[in-house]
C-alpha cells in the first residue's frame, strides 16, 4: 500500500474511472500555466528539492578549507480535500452516469488556481518568485489592435537585445484579447504572428498579459508528484478523498519575460 491508500477506499473500478475522467477534464482545462510552460518530471512523491547547480554561502579562503551549501528549490506539497456520495457512486453500476462531482470539481479548481497563482504571482514560503515579479521589462498595454501590435514589437525587441531567442508565446487575458478583437479589422492571430509570436494562449489568471520565451533553458515547472487522488476516510454515506501534488517553478533567465500592465 502506498501513501494514497486508494485500495482502502470503498469505490469500485467504474467509480474510480468516472472520478479520474472528470478530474482530468477539470484539471486539463484549468491548469493554465502548464499550457505554455515546459514541465519537467514527474519524479515522484519522495522528490523533495530541485537542484539549481550552484552553491550558497560559499566560503573559499585561499589555502584553507572551504565549504558551501548547495542551492535548491524545495517543492511545495498541495492537498485539496473533497467528498463524494457513496450512494451516487454505486448508482454507476445501476446505469446512472449522472454523479454529483461538484465537491471534487471545486477542489480541482482550487488546486489549479493555487499552482497557477504560485507560478504567476510567486509564493515566498516555497521560494517561488513568480513570472510577474521577475519580469525585468514592464510595458503598458490597451485593448486595441494598435496597442497590442506596437507593444509586442517593443517587447520582442527588448528580448532580442538581451539575446533571448524564440519561439515567443503571448499569454493574454481573454477579456483584453476579445476587446482588441472587437476593434480589429484584421486577424489578431496574424497581427501577433507578424510581430513574431508563434503561439497565443488565453489565460484568465493574468490581469493583462505576458510575453515569454518559455523554453526549458529559460524556465520550467518541476513536478515531484503530479496531481493524483488519495483516500482519507469514509462514513456510511460518504467517502473523503483529496487531490495532492508537489511542484516548484524555476526561472533561469528572467530576460525571457516581458509583463504587460
């Protein structure tokens, strides 16, 4: 038996299949940062820290003993609990496939929002700085095609001047994109491509937008345990489960980030 104790849960194969299927649908559509960032791993639940390949507090006096502390990023462990009705899960075997997964869906959304917020805004307790905080270049942007293309060209120029190569990805708030789309007589995708953008990703977690060169040499999400479902306990009527994951986020080259405000 492993840490997740799923074999102890009073849930049959059909129940687990429906739970996993619905959870996957919610998580896939709401883990926005995984849609445009490289993901390394998963390495497993017992993977505790991501090595940065350097030393902190280096003491290296000439002709004497020296020492340093290896720099690492600790992984943050997330757990989001939820509960399901055993009667409704049993109804799957009676031919009723309409199950109330609302508690699970809320937990999945909560976990997805936590991961995205840590990556975008930062999480000091987990030593995650966040894309928005690390961006060395910040530019104002408005919901017009003219502002969008003008600032994209400027942002691209800022990256190129720092030696940051593409492909470049524009991550933009859907409302801002829709506003610019409503005022454009041309395809916004074509305008973005003309500016050098290879992909546009809509992300409601951002207030405006961000331009990235998201190759793994610049930044990456690191997974220990990918999102999985574990068993906590059960009563006569309900089963208590949880989502869990461990992850961190590392930016090796902040020059690959331009924030639109």
